[in-house]
C-alpha cells in the first residue's frame, strides 16, 4: 500500500462494530482550524448573521469534505490558508508610516 501524499492522512485508525474503520485525519482538522482563523480575520460585509453562519459552517463542511482527500491536496490547502492568514495579518496591521516632519501633512 502506498503511504505517500496520494493517500488520505491517517494518524491512527479505530475499527468499530461491523468492521467500519474511522481514521483520525490530523491534516484535515488543522485545515479546518486554519480556515476558521482565516475567516475570522477577514473583514465582513453584508448581513452579519450570514457572515457568522459562514464563519462556522464553511470550515466544518470543508473539514468533512477533505477528510478522505489525498493528504497532498489537504497539505496544499493548509499551507495556502496559513499563508493567507499571514497576508491578512499584514493587511490588518496597516502600513508603517514614517513620522511626519514639521510643515508636512501627516
């Protein structure tokens, strides 16, 4: 069995009654958390109730959707989310302005 990035991530597997196996997918969980952080940092426009629902529903839906995806794809999405969180942090921080000299507008 190939254990590379083409297979879903599996930290460990629990076998339930009836032979059903559930695997713990750490990458998908981290991707869901990073997606929630990214959406929490992004400015919201429009209906605040809809924004609040999307803040919680999108990461949950994507986490379950990515649960069985190849780990390479989930890793790509996770790294992309982390980079976007850093970019959003820089944007939210605002530009660094030099101190205004006397006689110049601030």
